[in-house]
C-alpha cells in the first residue's frame, strides 16, 4: 500500500517564476492538505482540498493556489516566486470525517528560489 | 489565537527516558498529535490523543494531557540513538476547521 507520494523531490527556481508541485494521497484517502515548512520551523497550513474544492485556507497570499483532481491527487501552484518561498512543501492526506482527523505526510518537495 | 509552543532542544543518554513538552492555547483543541521528522524526511505520525483522555500508552511512548493547563507531553522510554530527530506537537479542532497547528519542534539528541 503506497503512502503519500510527492513529486518532484527537489526543485530550483528563480525569482518571478512559477512552480507546480504534485501529490498523490494514500490509498483510500479523499482529502489533501498542503503545508509549508521553512527551515527550523514547524509546518504552516496552506490549504486543504476535499471533493475538488478548497475547504480551508491558511494565511497565505493568492499566489498560492491549488487543485484537486477526481482521483483525489492534488497540485500546489505558486506564482511570482519570492526568495521567501524557499521551503519544504509537505502534502498530507486524510479521510474526510475520519475520527481522529489523522493526516499522513509525504516526504515533501524542497523548493529553492534563487 | 492559536499557538503551540515547544522547547527547542533536548539531550539524553541512550537508555534514559526522554520527556518532550508542548503547550497550546486553543481551548477548543480536540485532537493532539506527536510527529517525528528525521533529516530530509517528511513527518511520521507517532501517536495522538483525544482531548477527553488524560493518558495514552503505545509501547515505548506515553502521552500525558493536562487539559486544564493546556499541556501535552511525550515520554519515550529506553531512548535509543535511532530516536534522534525533531519531534512536533500538533493540534486540531473540530470547531469548523481541520487544519493542524504545529509547534516549532523539539530537536532530540540521544548520546551513546
């Protein structure tokens, strides 16, 4: 049973560019959440998708957008990249309404903005 | 507001017990979690506790919850060098949002 998979593993971009990160949830899960983890910090919630709609959003600008596909996989898009967007981006999957609201995390995509 | 705080570092000797502490501010917290992150890796769920519980034990791990003081702790018995990692406390609330609020993490170093 595959867990949460994210691609790519590493990415280097320059300021002003756009990036797309991808996530496949754990088998049987229908909800995907995205988090940004800056160096030395805890993960910060970006947004959550369920039934192909954004259900919750954290304190991130509109440059951060996402999408969920019918097979529950998800993409995170970041436009007009800034140096401060350099971070580890974590995807987490869960089952909507599951008692415990447990989220399982992927290994992350490390984005470096130069 | 929502905030989760942890001490930054903890160093213990192999075989000793480790206790990692966490405080949170959201009184509507429903579930509290402990995750482990090894270098270059994602987050691994260790255990979680529902807010109506005081304690939960899972093999070498014991979670204690003091809801009155909004204090959560993780005790690791017989700590091994493989336990060296960053440990994150997280909380979520069912009052309209299911996002996790994470602490800044506690770096545990186990000395041989």
